[in-house]
C-alpha cells in the first residue's frame, strides 16, 4: 500500500503518496500557493479557498 499523508482544511483533504510521487511538479505549476515543495509542510491546504 505505501505511506500516505493527508492535508485537510476541513472541506477538502489532499492525500499525497510519497512513494508514488515522480516529482514532475505539475501540481506546483497548477496550484503553487498550496503546493510549496520548499516548505514544511509542503502542502498548505488553507492557502486558498476550497
Ligand atoms: S503532481 Fe505533484 S504530487 Fe503528483 S506526482 Fe507530480 S509532483 Fe508528485
């Protein structure tokens, strides 16, 4: 199954599977205010509206 990490703002939960991530950065290009790979945690689910 592999490890998963969940990031929720109460309305939406982003589920990230580190072992499946190929680091293509498509998510960062599409929603950079939420997905910030240089930060910890790198997914900031409260950075924009649901
Ligand atoms: S879209 Fe983002 S999370 Fe998904 S595989 Fe690519 S870099 Fe990883």
